[in-house]
């Protein structure tokens, strides 16, 4: 049973560039949430996708956008990168109808460094 | 708005000592769920426990135990007879109903267990 996978593992980008991070949910899950975890901080909710639509969004600017594909995998796009976007980006998957609200499975994350 | 506070930034103990990690939460909702996650150096968040707001029974799982007290809005986590493998960052998190999978995390407590 494959867990949540994310790619790439590490990424280094320059200010102003754009980046795309990818996530494949745990088998059987249909909902993907993205979190940003700055160094020494707890994860911050970016947004959630279900049925290929953004369902909820945290306090992040429009530079952060996403997409969910029919196979439930998801992408996180960040435009016009800032130094402050350097963080660990975590993807979490869940099953919307599981009846176990909030129980999410996290991937290993993508470490993004902006120079 | 919801808030989770983990006042202990870092705790160091010697192996076999008991240790308690504190978590205080704030929410106006009457129905919510509390979580603890473990984040080892690899970065992946590991789910430990989920507790709903109507269930104040304490729970024990092996060396782990959780104490939920609504009167003080606390959900503390105790590790008995700590081991070096328990070294990690531990996060307390909260979800309120109606926000689907939007976890609100505390800032985490780094636990260092030494021989």
C-alpha cells in the first residue's frame, strides 16, 4: 500500500522564478492538502483540493496556486518566488468520506530553497 | 479563529525518564478534533492520535499516554520511559468541524532523549 509521495525531494530556485511541486496521495484517498513549514515552525495550511477543485484556502497570496488531476494527484505552483518562500512543503492526503475528520497522511515533503 | 500553543520549545531528558509535552488550544467551536504528530529528522509527519471534543477519556498506547482536559483546553502528551528513538519534534494540532481538513498546528516541541 503506497503512502503519500512527493517530488522532488529538494529544490533550489532563484528569486523571481516559478516552481512546481508534485504529490501523489495514499492509495484510496481523494483529498489533497498542502502545507508550508518554515524552519522551526509548525506547518501552515495553504489549500486543499477535492474533486479537482480548490475547496479551502489558508492565508497565502495568489502566487500560490494548485491543481488536482483526475487520478487525485496534485501540484503546487509558486510564482515570483521570494526568499521567504524557502520552506518544507508538505502534502497530506485523506479520504473525504472516511468519517474520521482530519485524519491525514503526510508525505516526506519537498525542501525548497530560494536564493 | 483557532490557535494551538506549545509553550515548550525544546526539552532534553535522559533515556528512561518520563516526559510530558504540553498543548493548549483555543477555539469557539464546540465540536473539534485534536491531534498529535511526530516529526523525525526525515521530515515526514507521523500521526500519533486523534481525539474528538466529546471524548475526554485519557488514552494509553504503549509508552504513550494523552490527557485531554476541556476545562483547561489542554491536550498533553506523556512519554513514559523515554527512548533515544523518541527524539523528534512533536506537534499538537486542531481541526474544527466545517473546515474539512484544515489542521491548525502549534509551533512544536523538540524532544531530545540522550543516553
